[in-house]
C-alpha cells in the first residue's frame, strides 16, 4: 500500500483552485533532481527529466537525491504552477503540457 508523503510544494504550485493532481511516480535512477523539474515518461513507464526530443508530462513536486536505484516520489499533473520555479521549461514543453491541462503563471 502506498502512503502519502509529506512535502512542501508551495513555491511550485500557483493556484490551489485548480489542482494540482498529485500522483506517486517512479523516477528512474540517476542524477539529483530538484522539485519543479519537468518530467517525461519513458517507454518502461518510469519517469526521467524532460529534455529535447522527449515529451514533458508532469512537474516534480519534491527533491530526488541521486541514487543507483529507482525512487518513488510525488509529481504534479493537471494544475497551475509558478513558471519562474519550473526547471526545463521551454516553448515545446509548455505547449505539450497545456494539452495535458498543466498551466503556468
């Protein structure tokens, strides 16, 4: 059974009137990630940081330290987020995220 993790996402979430939809995801092992990092889904269903050539689908809502194994963390999906605090946001990602009801202020 999954338990709700405690985290502070105030600096990332712009409006509590619209989401965000929070969901636990599996982040593939790798580098340190900061909350606010845009995430893309890999073909195996795990998530990795968004970069060119990938499709952004979520916003990381907690820090993820570098690990040699996958990590279970909370990500935000549909909702309104603080644009200035999002890591990796470009025009392509913003357009893809708006199609998923993820907006920025």
